[in-house]
C-alpha cells in the first residue's frame, strides 16, 4: 500500500511539473508524459541506489518524488501556472493502438517465470530480488537463489544476473510489487505502450508547431500584401 501511495504522489507531482512547463497541453498527454518521465527517472535512481547498496522500491520512488517536488517549487517560484486542455479526438488513435497491443499481448505473452536460461528470466530474477528485498535480511546471492533455482542452474544464473539491466529490473520489481509476480511479464508491454504514446505525442507537437509557423507566415504575408495595396 505504501508503494502505491508513493507512486500516486510521484505521478501527480510530475503531472504538475509537465503542466507547468507546457501551456494548455492535453491532460492525457500530460499524464503519459509524466509516466514516461517517472519511469525513466525511477530506473536511473534505482541504478544509483543499487550501486551504493541502498536500493529499495520505496527509496527510489521517494527520491523521484523529491526531485519532482523540487522542480515544481522552482517552476512555481518562477510564476509558472498549471494549465491544461482535453480533447477526445487527439487521443482516439493512440488509445486504439494501446488497446490492440493489450489484446495481442494477452494471447502472446507467457505468464509466470521465464527461467534461468532466458535473458528475460535473468531480468525477472533480479526483479524478484528487488521485490523481496532479500539483502535487507543479510542473505547472500547464493542463499537467496537456493530458494528459487536448482544447484545446476546457479552458475548460469550468476552469469546472466551480471548482464541483466538494473533499471529494467527495478521497473519490473515495481510492477510486481503492485500487481504480483505474474504481472512482471507485462513490463515490456507497459514500456512499449509508453513508447508508442510518447512518439505519437512528439509527432503531434511537431505537427502543431509546423502548422502554427505556417499560419503565422500566412498572416504575415497577407499583412504585407494589404500594406502594399493601401500604399
């Protein structure tokens, strides 16, 4: 429950930051941008905390929330205001893409544990360590892994664990903490959905900017023509 509270707090703070930066941006765009930023920042902070042996899901979320809060305070001090808009039309295409992705992933993704010989399994194994926070209780890797793997798998696991991405594992651990071990497999779907929506948002913003520039040029051209005619 504490993890969920911290996550909600983090997302709300980051949504505020995005709304302060972008003037009258679509509310869904703000929420998706906040989730993408939070995921990236959380993964980076988790890596840092893991290196200094201080990682827990709660600490990573709390540190991310503190960064978002500091940025928000600075923006408010700069007299920025929270503004937003909402358009169903803007979000129909990406929402349909995400729905299709979710339906396909439901039939394609194998639920459960991938196994030590799989690269995804190595990341998942690391995520399971993060979720269980085994190191808080003073267990070594061997002592922890004995509860999951057979003796024949241990050496293979150790090697693959070195190559497993810590940032991805921390995101997977967070999803596992919120929805259970079975949901860890859908981390990749979540990240792909974020990437699709983010690319769509960036494309829309670029298109809107080009249209705005074209509109200004047209107005300027008309103004110049009218000026010449009046002379």
